[in-house]
C-alpha cells in the first residue's frame, strides 16, 4: 500500500506533500526534524492521507496535489479543518 499525504505547519504558512509506504514512520521523520526540507516548519498536523494500490497511482496523485489546482485544494482543505491545540517549548 502506498500513501500520498499532506502536512501543514502549525507555526508557519507551509504545506508539504509527500509519498510513502509507511505514513506513521514518515510523519515521525517530519516531526522529529529528520527531514531537512521540513525541519524549520515543525510542528505539523496531517491534513490529507490517501491510500493507493501501486506507487505509480500514488505518484500521479502526488503530482496533481503539487500543481496549482492541487495547492489551492489543499489550502481550502486546511482552512476547513480545526487545528489541534499544541504547546511550544521555549528554551532560553
């Protein structure tokens, strides 16, 4: 099973779209800063998770979501969802 997912930063205006075979592992990589691209935008919330039978099908959907109309769809989707409450630890 393959998954296309979108995560939204809870602190900045940023949505990331990705493809994986293990959504739990991948989300944790984003949350813990192991993914260099998304590290500055942590923490995240999952706003989209779609499953596909093949990687090729998932890749087609990922490409669509990264297009102009796909980005607009994700922005609308993010606005309609209630963000979770989160805490930010500040170290001085």
